[in-house]
C-alpha cells in the first residue's frame, strides 16, 4: 500500500488502516524498531508471556 506522511504537530505520521490494525492485532501500545531502511511496527512483546511453559519444562510436577 502506498500512502503519504501527515503532519502531526512538529512531527509526521502515517495513518494505519483498520484492517491492518485488526490483522496484526495492534492495540493502543505498539513497539517500533528500525531495520536498515525499514520501520517495523508490531505489538509489544510481553516479557513474561512464556514463563509458565518454561517453568513447567524446568520443574515438571
């Protein structure tokens, strides 16, 4: 999809279409990174999301 940057105060922004937001399951908070000449927008990683599984493997009940 080709789009344009819009002015937001002293910054510039991109409007993300709702279908993109829904498909990527984005919420109010996002994670942004740069990879070379690309901007990556994704849901933030939940730092403890896999802890239960890791504990189960380390100390089986």
